[in-house]
């Protein structure tokens, strides 16, 4: 993991850069947590860049995620932790509907699904150079080791 985090470039990735400026902990579990945090923020910063470049604002990004059915948190908790009101959430949903990305129900249209897949592809592509530092066996081990988290 440390090789991957070292290969991750900080340009345009403020959360990653901030965490990367911290000293590596001495304890193995803390080092593991630090490495996971670095890679999470590295990908997250890339995802934010992809969202912004595709014209999504913050609440639209969350609505798109929630409508995909793959959100990690329910709408109520997402709104509460991010401070979005029902009116703001509904307005963002309306904007996405006007763009043809969400349907009248609670899901995404074909265009919405394609937009979300595109965002994920762009995000993944922006991180590949860091993961290229690891071989398939190492990536397989990391995948299994991090599943519980």
C-alpha cells in the first residue's frame, strides 16, 4: 500500500495531499489505516474532480448516487450529515430530471446510468497510475484484506 500511496500524485487532490503530508505512524494497524485513508482520499478527490468537470454540484452528486441504488448511506442520513434540506434535495432532483438523468420514480434513466458509469470510469482512470505500482497478487491480497472494512 505504501508504494501505491507514494505513486499517487497530490496535484489537485487537496484531501489526499493533506493526509499525505502527515508522518507515517509507527504501529502496524495505524500504518494500515493511514494507507487506506490516503487511497480513499486520493480516489475521492479524483471523483470530485470528475463530478465538477461534468457539471454536477454537490447535492446533485449525492442525489445521483442515492438514485443509483448503490449509495452507502440512506438519503435521511446523507442529508443530515451534509446539511441539505428537503427543498435543496428536491431542487437538485428536479435539475437532474430536467437533464434526463433521473426518472419520475426513484431511479436513474438510461442516460443517468450512463453518466454515473462514465463518472466512475473517469475516476478510476485518474487513479490507475498509483495502483500500477502493485502486481496482481498484491492487489488480490489487498482486496481480500479490506473486504471487512
